C-alpha cells in the first residue's frame, strides 16, 4: 500500500478541521426533517389515510411559500460571512437588522394574502375532497407562524455567517423538541389530528424566535465592536441600504421558487393519483429530506467558509474548502445510500402499517437509495456558489433544470405513472450537479 502524499495528508488534516463546523449544522439540519418524519409517523398510524394526505398536501403548500423565502437565511449568510472575513462586526450586525426588517415586511404580506393563496393552492393540487378541506384548515393555522418563521431564517443565517453553528443547533433542537411534544399532546391526547400538527408547529416557531433573539443578544455582547451601536438605526428607513441584500435575494428567490415548484408539482401529481400514492410519496420524501438536510451540513459549511475566504481575498483557502467539504459530503452520501439499501423494510414500517401505502412506497424505494449519490453534487455546489457570491449562476442553473429537464421528462414519462414522476425528479437532481459542476470547473480554470 502506497503511503499518502503530502497533498493527501494536508487534505485529510483540513477535513478534520472542518468537522467542528459541520457537525452542529448537520445535526440542526437533521432535526428539521426528523420533525416532519415524526408528524408523518404519528398521522400515518391513525386509522384513516386522509389525515396524512392532508398534511402532505398542506405542508407542500407551506413549503412552497416559506421556503421560497428561504433566501432570507441564505442571503444573510452570503453577506455576513464576507463581513466576518473583513472583521467588520458592525456591518454584520447591520445586515441582520436589514434582513429582519425585510422578513417582517414579507410576513405581513403573506398574512394579508393568505385568504386567497391557500384555497387557490389547494385547489390547484386537487386532492380528494376529504383531504382538501383538512389541508386548507392546516394551512390557515400554519400561516399564523409567518413572522416567527421568517425571522428565524435571518437569525440562523446570521449565526452561520459568523462561523457559529452551535447556536442554530440549539435553536432547532429546542424548537423540534417542543413541536414533537405538542404533536403528541394535540394529535393523540386531544384528538386534533392534522389541525393539531399545525398548532404544534406554530407554537414551536414562536418559542424558537424567543430563544434565538436571546442567543443573538448574548453573541453581540461577545463581539469586539469599536462602537457597540454603530448600526445607525435611521438607515433602516433608507432603501439603498437594502440594495445588496435585495440583489442577492432576488437570484435566490428565483432559484428556490423553481426548486419548490418541482416539489409542489411532484406532490400534486401524487395527490391526483390517489390518497395512497400521495401518502406513500410523503413517506419517501421524508426520507429524502433526511438525506438532503444531512448533506446540506457540508454545503452550509462550504457556504460560510468560502464566503469568509472571499472576504479575505484568499483564493487558495477557497479551493481547499471546496475540495475538503465535497470529499466529506460524498463519503456521507455513500454511507446514507448503504443504510437505506440495508434497512428498507424497517424504514417504511416506521411510518405506516397501511398495506396499500406500504406497497406503493416499496415499489419506489430504489429512488431513495440512488438519490443521495445523484443529488450530492447539486447540494454541495449550491453552498460553494453561494459562498463565492455567484447567486446569478444558481438562479439560471435551476431555471434550466426545471424548464429544460424536469417538466419535459415528466411529460415524456406520464405513461409510467408514479415511477415516471420519480424518474424525472431523480434526473432533475442529477442535471443540477452536472450543470453547476461544469460552471465551477470553468470558473476555477479562469
């Protein structure tokens, strides 16, 4: 066996140094789909599938709405990380304040529009009538959490930009622990079913906001500020102060909206195929969310570290971060695929005992085994591109893959039913990695 080269040794040492940043992000990310998995498992063991179907449809609408505004998290990190690289702590605090103002304005707009957005979205997805009414009620309750949800995005983005990944972990674990406890109380204890899942989420989001603001205040006290309140609050009324944030967020909004359109369309097609199909797809998507959130830990680390390297104008550090985080992410993706392949029956039976749902989920499970290896490249390059400030490239890549890959493939494979839907979705994820990889290689050579 050949001894490792100096370059291999340096990369190995560097990857070990990244773990302290990665593991809190990974655990905090995993807590999000684990919450959805608990909701799915509790509702999946109720006697009727309509409650699980209703939450699958309603959560898809909420995901489209709230995650479309996930640029508040990504955009905040993208701007704060370079400020940290320049050691401009006052500007990093000012960036959070601007993001918070923008979050509150968007939350007010969502609440004002919810009366027509929710019925329209549920009607477009066309679930069965029994599930449709439950889904509308679920969404109406969940919309009440909009201010807390969007402010939490900005807080988590700011902490990650500060190279602080432990506080987001504390916030998300705290939130999901409350949510799971309230799920058990509201769904099983009080018999509120799908409405109980919605109320549990609303209460948990506001609890998370309170904790996040307290942690922010504690973090500010530890920063070395030349002038502690050199934030010029009056500037929050000036539009030009928001222009850098708006420019970054514009690209991220389009990118995220395209991605969530694919997910929402995916759920809608399952809903039109019947309650058991949409319920089976909901279970498989929960497993996919576990995968994507785990692998996003490396993408978030790349985002923060690449952004810091950009702020410090250190190209060599940027390349090292890109290589090290990608190598770690690929190894993790291989492990996840292996775990899914070996534990297929166990994974499915954790979520439901309804025979028709188990049969459909089992027939499509091979996609869940393959997707970690197909999707890892897109996840990882998202983080690298975001850290390097190339948000326009992220936008155009997602537009190309949505319009030019997913929808044409779905149309060509409609005769295959749910299998064709999963095929189009899997190749869409693979195409993202190929297009962004080609752009990354071209930029690196230049």
